[in-house]
């Protein structure tokens, strides 16, 4: 899984299963933001995996609600 950790000017810092890596921001198609899960296209570019990103955000929100006792 590739998750956008942050952007640093023209670089996207990506969290992977093996640690952190960097890719040029120009290789990410569309309007990606921090926390989005990426998938690699056959041409080497990346785009947001919308379904996986949404599922991850919902899981994190549920965890936060449990921790806050709500």
C-alpha cells in the first residue's frame, strides 16, 4: 500500500510497507492529498485509489470515536 504522507514542493513523500520513499509530485495524476492511498498505473504514473482511501478514512474515524468514547 502506498499512502501519501506529505508533499515537499515538487516531491511526494510516500509511506510504503517497506518504509518511506519519494516520488515526483508530477507523477501523481489528479487532485491527490495527504492520507490518500495511491495505485500505480501501467505507464508508471500514480492516481488516488478512491475506494481504498475512503475505507481507510472511515476506519480511522471509527477508531478515533472508540478512543474518545463516543
